[in-house]
């Protein structure tokens, strides 16, 4: 009996930019750094990390490259029509980050860790059992 590999599709608000992912994420996290707060327009970003060979990105896109506190670059890949970020690529590794909200899947796995926990909005209730970090190691 063969195991079925789950496929999910993340998309921007207008649906023009999408990312199809195969399999389960290798990591799921929240980040409350000030860059993620500004980028998401919320109090944190919610990211899922997948191996690069498990992700297929389709549609027109623009890239905004910026640098984290470590000095390493991070590319936010977004739709030129609606402006929603769907994909994130970092200098630190071959994996690809997908904005979990772009999946519109209420059953998506909960975050395993919270980066920049000290910068989170104080009202934010953190997921039970999530590992907390004051920074984001490696970025």
C-alpha cells in the first residue's frame, strides 16, 4: 500500500500568484520581529518551511530583498497585482517559506516555535507547547 503525498496550494489575494507544495512542512513558526509585523500588517508572520524541490511557484511575481538583523538577505516574493506575499526565500538555506495564511486552511499545523517572542504584542496568546526564542537563530 503506497502512502499518498498531500498537496496544498497557497495563493495571493487575487489568485494570480500561487505556490503548490507537496508533502508536510519541515517547520512551522510564528515570527514577531518588526519586519514581519510590518510585512504582514499584523502582529506576526506565520510561515511554513518546505524543501525547495517540493514547491512549484506559478504566476507573475515581484521580489523585495531586505536584510535581517544578522545581515543576511531575505526575499519576499509577492503578487504585483494585489501585493500579497506568498513565498519567502532566505540566504540561510535551500528551503522555501510559504505564508500559511495563503493556504486558507484552518487545519494547517500549528506553529512549533515563536521567533522574536520578546517583540510580540503582549496580548498575543502563544500556541501551547511552542518553543520561544528571543531572536531568530541563523538569520
